[in-house]
C-alpha cells in the first residue's frame, strides 16, 4: 500500500517531501475519472494493468465520499454505468487487491443504482461465496447482504449457515456480522435469521472452548455470535436467562473469554435485572439477590466482572450496577470501590468514565464513599473530569464538607470555560436549597466569582442564581442584595445592570433597612449611560411608592434629574416627582411613636395611595388586552360621542384566545363579512355585530366568547358559535363553512329552541349564500330577562337551508333547489 500511495503521489505531482501533507486526490476531476474508467470494458487491459484499475476504483470511491466537494458525487446515470462496467472485473481479473476493491466499490455504488440493475451481480457474488479463497467468501457475504431482499435470502440461506460454522475465522465473522444486519433490516429477514440459531450457538461454544495455547480462537467471533443470539432471543426472557446461565461461567456454565462478548453479557444481565426488579421489587431486605434466582445469577456475574483484569469490563459492570433503580448501599459498595480505584487511574478516559458514572448515581451515601477520589479530580488537567467531579461533590456533599469544597474549586474557576461554570452554578443553587444554613458561604462564593471576569451569559446565570436563592431562602435576602449592589458598580453589561437594579428595588422594601440601598441605585443615575439612568429613576420611584418614609428623600434626588439630557430619564423623573408630590399631599407620612408599639410598625403605603396605585399595583389586565379592549370600545356605536367615563369596568372583556384578530384554531373572527383581516390589525370580535345596522342598534357588546364547535371538523358543514353579550340581549353568531364541492347553501337560518322562559328569540339575520370553501356568518338575537338571575340554559340547534347543485368548475346551478335540515349539537 505504501508503494501504491507513492505511485499516486508521483502521478498527481507531489514529489517534494518537504511540502505540507496534501491528499493525493485533492485536485481530482470527476470527468477524467469517468473517462479512465472505460478501461473496465477492455478485458485485456484489465488483465494486464490491475494496479491501474485499483487506482481508478480508489478515485471513484474518493469522489463519492468527498464531503468537501458535493459536486463530485456521482449521478444516478453515472453510477449505473460505472456499476455495469465494474461487474466485468469479476470475470476478467483474479488479482486479490483488485477483487477486494471491487467488493467495496459495489457496496458503495449499489445504493445509487436501480434495485433491478443490482440483482445482476448476485450470481457473481453467490459464486464467490462458494470459492476456495476465504477472502473472497467473506467479502462476497458482506456485499451480498446489502443487495438481497427476503425473497432472495431464502435461496442463499444454506450458504450463510455454512459460513457461520466455517473454520475460516474471517468467513465466520463476516457471516455473523451480516446476519446481525439482516436481522435489523425487516421482520421477514429476522424470521429467516432465527432459523440459524443452532449454527450460531455451535460456533460460540466452539470458539469459547478453545483454551489451549496456540489454538486458533477469535474473540470477535464470540462477541458477534453472542450479539446475534441476544437479538434472536430479545423477546424471550427465558431464553436470555439461559444465555446468562450458560456463558457466565457461574451455576455450572462455561465462560467466554472475549472482552467484547462479556460486555454484551453484562448489558444483557443489566436488562434482565431491571425487568426482575420492576416485576418483583427489591425484596424485604433490599438485597437484589433475594428477588429471584435469575436476579441472584445476574448480580453475581456483574460483581464477579468487577475484578476482571481487562479494564473495560470492571467499569461496564460497575456502570450497569449503578444504573439499576433504587439500590441500597449494601448492593453498591463493591461498585463504588471499583469506581474509586478508577478515579486515581493514570488514564484520563478511565477517570472521566468513573466521574461521569458517579454523577448519575442517585444514592448520595454511596457516592460519599468516593468523595476523597472526587476531590482529587478537582485539579485534573482534563476540565470535563474536573467539572463533573465538582458538580458531583456539590450534589452529594454534606453540610460539613461545603466550605472545603468551595475552597477547592476556587482555583478551578480561573481556567474553567463558562459553560462548565454555568453547570456548576446549578449544583450550587441546589446545594443551598438542601442546606439553607450555609447560604452565607454559598452566596459569598457566588458574589466573589461575580466580580471576576466573565461573559454575559455566565454573569447573568450568577445573578439569576442569587435572585432565585433570595426567593427560596428568605434569610439570605439582605446579604445577597448588598452583594448585588456592589456588582452594579462594576457591571459592564447594560441589560444585566438594569435587571439587577429593578430586582434590588423590588426586594429592598422588604428588608429591615431599605434606605441603605438608595445610595447604590442613585449612584447609577450619576455615573451610567442613559438606559441605566432611566432604570435607576424607575427603581427609585418604585421604592418611594413602597416606603412612604423615604418619599421626601427620594423626591429630592429625583428632582436633580428633571433636567437630564436623556428624554426617557427626564420624563420618568418628571412623572415620578409629580406623582410623589400628590401622594405626599393626600397621604402625608407621620412617623409612629416607637414607645407605643411593641413591634416595629411596617413602612407600607396606606390604602388608596396614589403612588402605590401607579408604581406597585398591577393593571387588572395585560397591556395587550388593554389595547384590544380600547380598540373594541372605540369601534362600538356612539362610543366617541358618549359622555360616559372611560373606566376599566366599562371596557369590553377580551378573551385571551384572540391573537391579532385570529382565533387560536386558525379561523378569523370576521368570517362573515371580511374573512381576511389586515395583517397585524387588532380585530374587535363584535365588529360583525356593529356592521349590521339592525344589530348595532341593540347597544354595545361588553363580552364575546370563544368559538364553540357545534359540529365535527370533518363533517360536510362546519358550524361554530360565538356568544356576544349585551346589556339586555345575547347575539349568537354562527360561523358556517361549506366543505361540499358541488353544493351551494342558500338562505341559511339557525333554528334554536329552549324550554326556559329567561330567554326569548326575537329575530335572526340569515346568511344569503355559502359557496364551497367559503365561511359566512348567520345571527340569532335573544332577549334575556334582566330582572332574574342568570341561570345556565341549553338550546337545541338545527341548521335550515336550501341546497343547490352547482358545477364544481363554473359554479353554475345544475339542478333543482331542495330544502335540508342539518341537526347540530346543543348549545349551552
């Protein structure tokens, strides 16, 4: 191969050994390769130049797998032509290297060709399966399983069964791997492969019993045979249990020596144990071995694998045991000892695997056995190992170890990436919630790393963690607020500063001395940019509204910003000063006489306080709904000419399901008159009522319901109802959609009835015409008794209309008109 690559290097012009290493096919042209591939049609040239054919096949494979140049991929036509040309190499050449490349070429190219074209090569591959050369047989099997279907598999079944039990190890291994692929391809193939179980078991036993030195044994055959047996018996618990009993080396069974096969057996034991524990529980004593005889066998095998000399097997066994649910310390002790030894390994992969497994163990007492090893991993040169060790210690550490853990990880933070720091913050937050008495040490640690250099996301995560701790651990509030006040002095991120300032203003009034935080906030008004100044003014205004005793002092500070150069800051200060002046005038603060009270009098605004109303109390609705309600109010008849005072109670109530004039189910509110409102326009759900003069005279709609379906969505006529509530009436808007292509609905009227005397039907507005695919509204007006209290009433509904047969293309009537009655669901 080295000689071949040198030849290729000479051809493409890379003769200078001092030049940087470049792939010999980097500047390959597809057109030239396709031209050179015509040599495959000349049997004499192929026989005389097998090395040239090898080079051309290698170039074709490179072009097909070159991810940097998608244009080099072969088209379907090119792939088919090359495939037919490549099949001729079976007959003309017996060179071993060329034959192996032909197998690989067919395997890579056949997905691009038509399946009916690929079948022609099966006869050549089948012939090679019976060849005397083991190399040909093995490769032919690997290629053939990618081509055949379940119908053809039956015809070559006996060849593959013979190959599984073949004495040539590469042939047997190729047959086992191919059988695994066939099993996963389809259920029909799986049924056929299951018939080979005898040959697979015989091969596995034969290979596992070759223990004499120098015997021709193959570990890969054992691993692939056991894997195939597990696939065949995946739905047979008894069969899988027999596999464990036979090949675990316990209970009189014979063991297998292949490490990969033992890994497969370990995972099979883990699967069986999880099923046993799910069915039978953990027993009275919590001992896994007492669950069942199968559980005892599997668990004994797992623990015996913990002392295997091959490094991967103890880890796999420990990982499998740790993944079992709700295990006690007595069942985990040996696994913890194994992982504790791996923590001090000189191999980074073993240390990482051990730490990662320990981080997923749900028993903190068991992980505590490895705390010493985890602490030694904090200084590991692999930062992923160090991060996992830190988070694991934080998740499982005790209250006595918190200070030592925080001290150990301080040096690690300087070299840790921000994404790992954020993961550590989540663990710190959970640790503080677990041990609230340690909040001072944890918050101080967070404040220290907050003052260090860091990206925006990292610092925002710290601030959010501190805020979350203040809400969940109230005793940490005052200390945390002081740390946040120090942070905003040096914060370089405007968004984070404004967020922190508003947080301080919201929590400071609940502390014992709110006045101490005013200085920190006002400093932002003096030193920061316009955005932070405006946020500080808003924060001071909120604090003044929350603490009447501080209003005079804060108003003095706010007056200094009345001439600020920024419009937003100046306007906020002006509004705040005006509001606070009025609040002080109406509700002057009177300091309580301390001697008359045993407890400290809370500094809270009085009821009806103007400043508290504006800055503290929330609106009775969101700004979005407020905009919708005002828009709906203005669109009502005579709204602008009315002398009625505009209050929240006089605004129509808007349901949250309306989004910019479109219902959450995708239908427009104005379906009767304007099915497609302007994009972004806020539609009044009662706009259809106001557009009809007879209905507009009934008055203003103060609430509209969400649409109620009276039919299924898949029926021929889809009907929904919206209830519009007025002072003395209820207007039912029926949204009707015609889904029948060759029918047209005319004079559509809703017939509703009820046994109650509370509601009286006084009129309706029919829909004149509903064409296919159109949505039109019909209305029914109900008068309600305002004297009596409202009680729920059920109405029976029926759709009455005339049906006209129409041409689906032109819409012209084709037949007579007939009347149809279509019952609907009851309306409550």
